[in-house]
C-alpha cells in the first residue's frame, strides 16, 4: 500500500515540481495526470487508500490548472474507469464487477481522449459514457449513495 500511495501522490508531486519550472520559464507546456473515476466517489470498502490517492490526483490537478491560468502552462487530469491493463491483476481486481462489465474502453481510446483534452486545455476528462455516469453518481448525490454504488461495483464475483 505504501508504494501505491508514494507513486500516486508523492512521485506525482515531485515530477510536477521538477518539470513545472522549465515550462513556466518557456511560457508553455502541458501536464497530464492519470486519475481515476473512483476519485469522484467518497471511498470504497477495501479500496480506501487507493480512492483517497486518486482524490489527491484530481484535487492537485484541478488546483494546479487554476494556479497556472494565464501562464501558458496547463494541467489536465484524465479519469478512466475500469480498463483492461495489468492494474487489474496487480490490484487483485479480476473478480470485481467493475472489471468484468462489458464496454470498457481500450487503453488506446483513453490515451487519445486524454491527449485531445490536454492539447485543448481541458482541466478534466472522463472518457466513456459509462465512466461519466459513474462520476455523476459519485459526485452530486449524497455521499452515502455514492459509497454504496462503489461498494456494489467493488464486490468480488465468481471466477470468469
């Protein structure tokens, strides 16, 4: 867990700090951070630290985007949902409903959406209709509802 928290928060912050100053000096540049649709939820059973770390990515990216306004440097955060990557295996999420649902976007589609959003100066992008619905369910409704929606999605299912 400590390695995941370091990667998602500390390394992200350190890399941003390292590359931001030269971008500001050039008066142009783009920062693209990888968040997650789970950042729009208040938490999840068995995923609390991961969700909290993605809250950090979302908050840092949005705050940075505002701070950089007018500098020529822009920050964007992409918040993909369940994607067929090594993360699913590494995080032991192969049996979660969210990762077994049809219609997940390919890595290529997520990357293309993130790149377009970054180049167009968008602060945040959530690729895919299903992911937008999930973010909607997590964001404007009472946190208790969002918590339960994510709890259902994070439940383990039978072996495929």
